[in-house]
C-alpha cells in the first residue's frame, strides 16, 4: 500500500527558532531517506515551500506497522524535531479495472 506522509518541523520552532544542530540533523535525515529509497520503501520526496519547510514523502509499505518503522527511523523524528501526518492512498476509482 502507498502512503503520503507530510513531515514538518515542530510548531515550537516557529516562535523559538530552529535548534543550532538542525542543519546537521537535516543531513542525517537526507542520508536516511537515501537508505529507505535504496531499500524500496521510500518512492519519492518533494520539498515543501520555504515558508512551510518540511517534505512530502511517498512510501510503499506492506502494513501500517512497516510504515511506522520507516517513519521512526528518521533522525528528526527520533529526536522529536518533526511532526508528521499520514495519508493512506487508494487507487482512484475511475482508473480501476472493472470486471465484466
């Protein structure tokens, strides 16, 4: 099943500013994304506009638990610097093949 996951920095960073190690952690985040991409679980990443920061990520996962394991492997999630929203995706009905 495919999932679209929206990752955004924690709300508190809007008022408090970004932590001093955020850039370093973002590099670790990118490295983990490359690992998941090579394994086939991460299919695509889009950067959100500069105002919102964050990313939209398309995952392919065998189960919700598998997806959660991949999400939890990201450094910004591990250190509680980011929030995320999971959007399960389903085939568009108009494109589904109908049996006769």
